[in-house]
C-alpha cells in the first residue's frame, strides 16, 4: 500500500523533482553539489555526474527470468539501472532508446537493469516488455529490495549509471534519450576494467 500511495504522488510530480535522499547523498549522488554534465539533447532529462567516487550500494535479486542478479557481480561492466513503472508516460517514451542501447552495447560489457515499481507485478510488466520488445534484465521490486537502497526517488523514471569499477557515475530523474546517453556510455565503456 505504501508504494501505491507513493506511486500516486509520483504521478502528480512525473519526474519533475530532483531532490535526493540520504542514501544517494552518501553515494555521491546528492543533487545540491552534483555536477550537471553538458546537456546534449533538450528532449532528454539532464544527466548529473557523481560528485565523488563512491561504490554503488550492492543488492541481490532474482530477475523476472528466474536468474539471480547481484550488482557487485557486474563489476567490470557498465550498468544502467532504470527505475520505472508501466503507468509512467516518460518511462514509455524512453524504453525504445534503452532497448536500442542495450542491444547495441550488451556484447561490449554493458548491462541495462530495469527495476519496475509496479505493484501489480508480472501481470502488467510482462505485457509491457512484449509490447516494447524489452530484452534487458528486468526485476519487479514489489518487496522494496532495490528501493530501500536507491529510493525513494523523487520521480520516475530515475536512472543510475555505474562504471566498470562499481562506482556510481551519473544519475538522472526523468526520461533519457539515446542522444543524451550514448556518448556517456561509450566513454564509460572505453575505460579500463
């Protein structure tokens, strides 16, 4: 129920806020002093760079596919973690770009992790994945496993980008576009493991 109430509040704000919580502050992602990077696409939410090197908070989950996923096991890869919901219009807008980037870079050490906050679970997430041809790993966070570590967010979609060394590098609140994301991903993928 708490996520439903929170979701309704998020609808009202639809990713307009950028205030961060204590957890993201500790991880170097607080918005007050985070460095806003050059905004490449006015149609995209702006990316903010981490203000300090800080390891991403680890978690272990079971993906919708049934496979285990531990964030720390992804060290050496670039991970884009996208917190979203099926009812969120900006989430629907950015999904085709997230799918395209995943397909283009997945063989180069890139992982997209979708984290749905839909309380209805698989009954709404699976049809969404089929409609948008989502091929990247998906988790439905009905028990709050991820949100306890990375939330509550002030809007969705919220995206965190983690570099090859396991440190948070960028975050954004709002829908991101391919034009905004791809140069940053290419830069992170070029870094040494």
